[in-house]
């Protein structure tokens, strides 16, 4: 069973309330997504740490109901 884009966005925003999240379905199959996440929580963190924060927000769904997620993360520009 695939994961809905709205569920992905909801989980990320629950963990990172100030985040701006854009989700795109890459293949039209509900299985392969790209996400752009901008959050002040990413300030001072490496790209790997930022991605780990997003994966943690997805509560173990990566690799299961969520097959593929291409991430672009950043802190907001001041």
C-alpha cells in the first residue's frame, strides 16, 4: 500500500512545525516522491543530519509503505 502525499506532509509538519513542505509524486504511482523541506530546525546541521530529521519524522515508513523519497532540505534564508 502506498503512502499519500498529504500523510507525508503531515508527519513532517508534526515533527517540524515551522517547516514549509512541498511534495511531488515523481512517477504518478504514489510510491516515488520528492520533498522539499525548509525549516529553521535545520540551522547549523549538516545535510545528512537534516535528512535524518525528516526520516525520523516519517516514523519508520521509509522503505515500507513509502518506497522512495528524494529530499531537498535547507534552513530558511534570513
